[in-house]
C-alpha cells in the first residue's frame, strides 16, 4: 500500500512502525471474511483493510480525525482474527493501537462518551471499586429495560453483564507445591476476574500446585494495562505495565507469569515491545503464559475423575488469534475425559472484546446472539471459555453453565465440582 508520510513524520518511531505495517497490506481481502464487523455490516470501512486505509489517512494528515474515521475505528473489536488470516503478516494490532492513541490525543468526544471512557478504567481496574459497582448493579438490574427505552445502551449493557454475588478472593500470598516441587510461578491476579469469578483463580491455584509448582500472588501487582490500551491511553498502559514488571522482578526467580484471562495474556506477551528498554520487560513477556498453555507444557496432573461430560469449547479471540494458541486447550479438556465439541464459526468474536460490549452494545449483542445460537447447536451440557469477559458475555444467552476450562481441569484432577454444575453433570 502506498503511503505519503513526510521524512519528519517518519522520524517518529511510532509512525515509522505503523508505516512499515501499512506497506505490507496488499488489499488481498482474506481478512474480510474473518472480520466480525465486516461480516455483520458489509461496509469496507468496517473491515481491517478499510480501517488500515482510514488510519493511514488520519496519521498522514495529523491533527483531529474526522468523526467518520473515529466511528469505524471504534467499531473494531481488536479480536485480531484478521492477523490469523493475513498472508502478508500485517501487524494489525500495531495499527489499531496507534490509531486509537491518535484519536485519544486529538479528538474531542461528546461529554457522555468522555465520562464513560474515564470511568471504565477507574472502576474496572480496581477490584474494590468494581465489587462496589457490581453490588449496585445487582440492585439496579430491574432498570435495564428502562435504560434501553431511554436509549442508554451502554448503561443497560453494564447491567446485563453483572453476575451473581461471589465470595471475595483471598489476599496475595504463597501457595506451596504439592509433592515434589518443580518450580515457582506468579499467578496474575487480574482486575475484573477476582470480583466477578474468584472461583477461577482458586481452581488455577489448585491445578498448578497439583502439577508441582509453587504459586505466588505478588503483592503490589496491578492491572496489566489491556483496558487502557484498548481505550487509546498508551501512557497509562505503559505505566501499569512498568509497575507490574518492577514487582515481579522484586518477587525473586519465577519460571512463568501465568494468567487465567486470555486478554491479559496477550497484553503481557507484548510487554517487551511496549516497554522497549525497560529492565525486565522482555523476560516478563517471554515468561508469560496462559494457564492452559502452561498446563499443556508442564503436563496435566493425573485424572482422578474420568467422565464424559459434553463441553462446547469457546476459544477467546485473545487466545486463538492474539496468542496463536488454538488446539491445545481443547486437547487438554479431551485428555481430562471430556467430550469436547467444536463451535461453528469459532473464529468469530462473541462481542465481549474487553469493554466493547459496553462501548458498542448493539454490535456486541448481535455477535453474542450469533455465538449463542452456534453454541446451542452443539448440544453440549456446559460451555468452557478461557476469558472472564467471554463468560460474562455468553452466559445470558445460553441454557447451560459457562465456566473457565481451568475449573473443569481442576475438577477432573481432584478438585471440587465447579459451583455452576449440578450434581448430575458428569456423574
């Protein structure tokens, strides 16, 4: 693709990086069939190659972008299915992140959008505030139809995502390995997951310690920065990442930094790029592992509860496209004795995508309903999804429990039955 950047613009490392990726795009169109928004809307500007054109023009012109450009960039889910499909190796993540950062710096949004975009990182990335907000949300759930009628879609979407009350997770600390100790890992504590589904962390700790690894919940760890990155707040994202790297370095030798949220894992693995030159950033990125990836590498503990519970495996976009982990999680579930059933259109996003289901509720709802219909066709008894955002997004539209695969693996290897399952399941 031809570009018109000036030498002065190309002196900016971020512009130079985006210029290199833009030049790789040959407009072949392979990305369009895998892009959820293009599949729904059929608008070239809502396809990856269309957005690349818009971002190129915006960066070349500099200054405030057109409202139309902002609209189409905002509609991107950052699912990165286009990266999986692209034969030219375009790093679309670089382009969409740069485009969002430019918009954040140069475009003045309406007041309501500014307030919402300010509130999201100030609430979702702080578990104490999020727990308080969820409590209020449960009280306000009956108001969801009223908010929809008043055309307050983002607020209605927030209420839809509020789960049932959950116990407060444990404090940071050390969980010793069972049997012969094979190593030591840090388990990323996360922001949203502890407030919405603390059972996931508990299951991960049991499974990893059962595999012979000491698990450390590092004091002082914070948000990975993914949410800030999605909102175009790159300086904020870098600061969060740098703070995490510092506390992990102080925690002593670690064989891996493990996360149970696929979206966080994609962000952790980019720390080396985002924190170029920061001590420890590259080693943190190299040691980052999704919990399913980690268990696949070190080996599943012996299965003590064989069964044939049917499981529809939903692959989060951040796992299959962002981290290129595709067959492994389903293979682990099969190894644990589950009847794993693929979901049609498994490459398409469920519409969660960080805070996309709050910022773009109409498109997110269409994607969610499409995903729910495909899940129903599997006839499975339970859905396994490796990202808390996907779990919250899918659960309202399916008639079966939606839980993290690590909870099923923990159960199969000696842990308790996941609370969402009935005693009859897997009997």
